[in-house]
């Protein structure tokens, strides 16, 4: 065969073929080399060596800010009704829903007049209120009865009609003579910058500021209402141009909002620092409430939402935002949509058609509440292991989370508590969704040292109490 | 002509009234907006502390006529003399807008007033910084406000209403009289290191001669915060200076003559030298060591050189094949 080929194929041709084959496989070889280097690089990083100064007290630990949740509109029904009990157990402060106009047929038209029917939306809002939470209603999307071309993502034919829709919505839920709910949040649109939701821009032909302005006009016209809050821009990320445009627009802005789907928890903290630096030149907005109205590690459906990965990521994000963080962090989302039996849904709970099962991330919020108290100074965090410490009524608590995006890093973490008084201490170690152990130890000096084994994506709380 | 004059007069009056109203309102706005008048100072203004002691300094604000909404604080100090342990908000500013960040030589935090309806007006504490005295000073050192410190006030726009700052002065004396831990414990007693290895207390020192036992020149590449151990006369003070960028700390040998220190700040990769000096200056010991990457793992190789070598190799192979085939 080889001799036959040599005879039939000219040397020049065979050279060209050889060269072509090499060039074809070159990218694969380079990619393989690159991946090898990346794999080796993942092995580097800094191990944690945690030191907690038990006398260095800081500010109170906030525990309410992460008890807020978003629910997307994968169904047009009241998605939360089947899981109301499970949602109540999360002790939610605010629950956010969007698609309030298009999924619930709120706005109609009779001749030249707009008609309003909130009965379907009321069912969803009633469910939210029954869980103990306040509703956040995302003013979305454009009711077909008033939209250009009847499209949900287009501006209205008449901007005054959009203002009227917003006015009627606020009067219905916040109005003292109607639903009479106090403290409702109204967010103008959802992810306006996304093509799926209209590709609105800060200015120009399809201006979000114009959309917001007429919403604020509607809010101003709403009468006989309880306290309510209007804000935005609910963009896919935190963007300076959108934030500064909104705060300088001259409209009523009661809160600023954006979405964060970031795998690196530390970016959440950096976003907060950036935001404050943008707001400092605007003193009247520096203290404005800030809300991350959708948060997760990816905006795509991902099976990791059903694993400890999501729980560890949430704990790591809370750690990054425990001081100087937003007013509220809304985890997306409470319940899977239908047909996600392969486990790639965003939800904390699977759809009732898939067993209505809670996923690991569901339990992390109440677990983190165990850290309530006054924050203590903690140093020595590593690349993967991070944490925070607190003291409450004499019990010192240290929370550690080992979050590894690649899912393989295990670490034995040394923890030293300094400035202790000598005595007998009870040490309780509580692993998230895992084992609890309790030991006693006599401390003769001013410090206590422990070693904690932390598998990848593990979360643990160490509680240390001195016997009287 | 008379009619024309009358019309002109009416026109002038019609224009003058709104213009006058506008000008008056502008002057009123100017009266509401106060000139920047806020000052910051440390309290106490000056203090003396012993090496190894921990102490707090408050940052005080006097807002003058300003209605202060937020303060972005940047503090600078000598990292060889002082270590900032924590920086937290004061009572006057309950909102922590960005959490306190302490690093070698700097500390920063941004704090906010209770609300826009309750801006800060008057005097009080903005923040509290907790320091540790690292080394004695021959003259008082200053803790100052960096030029990036900013105070914002309602009605002032983006203007920094901070008009003046007063640094604090600290004198650090050589002997520590402010130990926080028990002095009689048998474990290694360190004035500057938070990492005590209790097992060291079990080793009896055979000699009171000053020595650095680890790391040494023959040691493997170290992590960026290597554990430095040595021996000295029991209870004596040893001054450690670590080069390349010199940093100096003082440790105390325990009852068995052992001392240990781990740098708080990671060392840069590369060669370093430790010089240990006995407290009375009568003896010194020197050792050199190498710090590998910040994780202590040797560099595995970056992607770019690898890719370049592979590409060159493939080009050579290609030429070889082509040349060989052509020759054949």
C-alpha cells in the first residue's frame, strides 16, 4: 500500500499534504498545551491561615440582606403557590417577580380607554405576602394593548399610557383604598440592556431614561398610597453609565438595582467599591439603597445549581458582602421552571412536577444566620477558603467556606483564636448539611488553635464558648 | 412715539420681573450652600506607646457649616513602626459603605451618615483605627490623612468639603509595658507574631548563642510567608531584619531560648536575607533563603513560551518533511 502511494503520489503533493496535516493539528496541539498549563496553574494559590482576634469587635453582622429572592417567569401562573410553605421557611424579606403585565393580562383596551384587571397578578402577590415577604414588582413588560406593534419589548405608542399603567399598578397595590400594602418595591423593567428584553439604551431612540421618566411620572400621579419605592435600572450587570445616567436624570429614584451573575465571589465586593466611588460625587445619592435583584454564579441554566457548588458560592458571596455590601441580595431563583428534570434549573427548589425537592443552596441562608452577632476581625483568608467571625453573648463563631470553581480543592485550615481568657472551652463544629461535633478544651494561654478539614465546596461554622 | 415708548417700557418690565426673581433665587441658593469647612484630626493628637502594645486612635470630624453625607478615609503610616489591625466606623457614621481595608502602611474605609434626612453636622468620631506598635522610634512618627481622603456634603455637589487635616503623632518606646497576653506561660512568647507553635516550648535550648535555625541557604524554596525559627538567650529580645526590602521586627525568646516569627506581609519571590541581632547588640546571625511563588509551589511554566516552542518545533518539522519529500 505504501509503495503504491509513493508511486502514485508525487513528492511535491505528499509534502503539501503533510504540511496541511500539521497545520490542521497545530491548533489542537496548542490548545492542549494551553490547557495543560492551566491545569497546573490551578494547583497554585494561597492556603488559608485564619486568625481571629476575639477582642477586635467591628460592626454588627447583617443577616437580613440575603433573605431576598427573585422568581423568574418561566410559567405564566402563580409559580410560588405550590411551594409557599418552603418559601416561608426561608423567612423572606422581599420576593421579586417580573413579567407582571404580559403573564397576567393586566392591561386591556376598550375603545380609547385602557382597562385594568389585576386579578391574576393579585394571586401571585397574595402568595408573596402570605410568605411574610414584601413584593417587588418589576414593571415589565410593555402591555401589548399599548405597545408599538403589540411587542412586549417595544416602547408604547403613547408614553402617557405607560405612565397611566404604572400609576394604576401603584395605586392598586400600594393604594390605601385597594390592596393597601406598605413598602412595595417597583423596579422599572428587567434587564433593559438585553436583546431579549428590548436592547434599551441609556439614551437615544430607545431610551431607558424615557421609559423610567414616564414610570416616575406615573408614580408621582399615584394618589392615596402607602410608602412605596421606585428604582432601576435592573441591568444585566453593574454599569457606571447606567447608574450615573439614572442618578442625574432628575427623576425619582428610591433605589439602584442591577443583576450579578459572577463566578468569582470577590467581584461582588469589588462591584460595591466601584459603585460607591461612582456615587460619592452625588451626595444626595451616596446613601441610596442598593439592590442586586438577581444573583448567581451564571445566568445560564446549569446543573451546578443543584449541587453544593451553588451553596458554597452563595456563602462565599455573602462573606464578600458582609461589610459594605448592598442593602439586599436577591438569589435567583426560588423555583425551577417546568421540564427541568435533568437538574439544570436555577431554582432553590425543583418544580412540583419534579418532586418539589429542596437543593443544597436552599438551606444555606438559614445556616448563615447562625453567624448573627458583632463582627470580629478575621485575617488570613486564602485563595479558596474565606470566612468571617462574630461574637454573640460570649460565643465566638467562625464561618469558613471553601469555594473552588473547579471543584477539587481540599484544604486543612489552621484557625487561631487570639486574646482569649484562660479556661475551659466548648468547641462545636457544624458542617453545612453534614456532621456536627462537640469537644472541650482547656486553654491556658491567650489563644486556641484548631485545624479544620475542608473538602471542596464545604461550609463550616466553629462555635467556641467559655465555660463560666 | 409715545406708544412706542410705552410698549418698550412694558416689555422691559415684563422681562425684568422674571429676571429679577431668578437672580434673587440664585443668591438665596448661594447662601444655602456653605463653603467647604470640614476638618479631620486624630484623637489623641499625640501619644506614647510601648513596642508590642495595641492601641486605638479615633478619627474626629468637625463639619463646620457642612451637612456631611459620607467620608472616604485614607490613612497613611510607617509600616515598619506601626501595623493597622482594624479600621471600623465611628458612632457618627453608622453606615459602612465600603468595608475597612488595612494593608502595610495604609488603611481605608468609606462611611456614611444615617440618612439624607440625618446628615452629620457638628463634631464626633468618623472611624476608629486600631494599631500595633512594631518598633521603637527615635522621634515621633505621624499618622496622616492621604490626599485622596474625601468628605461629601449635601448641597455641595461633587466638591470635597474637607479643608484641613491634622495628623496624629506617636512615640514608640523600646520596652513593652502593655502586654496583652500572660507573661508567665511556658509557650513561646512573641511580641509581634500571631503564629505561635506551642510545640517549640518543649524543646530545650542547649545553648544561649544567637542562631537562626530555619530557613537556611540549603533549605528548599520557601513559601512567601516562611516560618523563621531560631535560638537566643531565654527571655532575651532579638531584632530581626529581613532583606531585600528591609523590614524589622523584634521577637522575644521563650524560657527555653526558642523564638519564631512569620512575616505578616508576603515576601516577594526571590532571594532574601535575615539578620538577627541580640537585644544588646553583642551578637548577630545571618541566613539567606529563597522565596518561590506566593504559594511556595515552583513556577510550572507559563503558556506562552510553551506554545512558542511547540510552534517552532512544528515549523522545523514541517520544513524537514517538505525538504525531505522534495529531495526524494
